[in-house]
C-alpha cells in the first residue's frame, strides 16, 4: 500500500517532467519563426519597409501608412476618408511623439519602450542585443491550432508581451501586449504573404477594452531608401 501511495505521489512529477521535455526552448521557437518568414539573412537585408493599409476602428474606415527603418525608426500616419490627419506617431528609435489635432505629445516611459520595440521591423532579431528574456510557457489553442505561448520581458524583468507561434508553421499568430493603463491589446496575425522573399501578415485584428481594429495590408514595399528626416520627432 505504501509503495502504491508513493508511486501515485510521484506520478505528477514524472508527468510534469515529461511535459517540460517536450517543449522547445524560446530560442528554438523564435528561430523557427525567423526561418518561417524568410530567414535571418533575408531579414537583415531589409533596411526599410513602407506599407499602405486599410483600417477599421469600431467599423469606422481609415487609411494607415507605416514607414519603418532599421534599426528602430518608425512613422505611423492615420488619415480619414477625406485625407485629414487623425493621428501620427513617430520615433527615431530613442524618443517618441504622438501628433493629433490637439497638438504634439511626447510618449514616454514603459509605453514608449514597448511601442518602440513593437514598431521595429523584426523585433525578435534584436532580443539578444536588447537583453529581452523569453520563456516558453506551454501550448495553447489559437483559432483551433496549437501554438507555443512565449512570454518576453525587458532586461530588468518588466513584462514586454506574450507571443503565440504556430507549432507547425512557426509563424506568429497572436500577441498580447499592454500599451497603456487598462489598454491590453490582443492582436491576431494571418494571411502571410511573400514580399521579396520575406513574409508579412496581410491581416491583423486587434481587440482592446475600448475598440476593435481590423487592418488589411494593401501594399508592402521594401528598401525604398527612406530618409532619416521622415522620423524627426521635433
């Protein structure tokens, strides 16, 4: 009886150990993702990206133009159907501002840090350099498919975000990030398409407590030679 009790006692430990051994490391998951979207060499050859997107915010249509330049410069311009500026965010990789009809507002602190990371061309490529630490937490279902759940933190342990990578394809299919007080955003990525040897998600759906956002990419252009002046935060 004692032997049976001991066996039953340690069974969960063996099961947990076996489960842990079946999970890949965060590096393995991220490396598979990088390979799935084109490979490190191809991604490193991308110096800038210009994208034109159709945007729906709570069923209201807008147009979004994004410009990104390595290593961490980004410009996001949202306009309405009349071509009027609704919102613009710009970062030179260090500082960040938001521009609206009410003027220019600095974006600072953790929100800026997370946003600058998010707006990088391929954030995972800079994880090591930035000291980002990632951990595979397990597998979860995303739209009926298995995905590895990977949590990432800044070097000081502050949460960055949680990503989900399809177990079979390696592609990133979901992200959960906090970009402000009571602003947890869940983004789902789909319809990956090849552009000059690099895959981009042409459909992104974002849900937050205050809004639902749908983005459809109309065009992606690589290495147009975007000027640094485009990312002036002054």
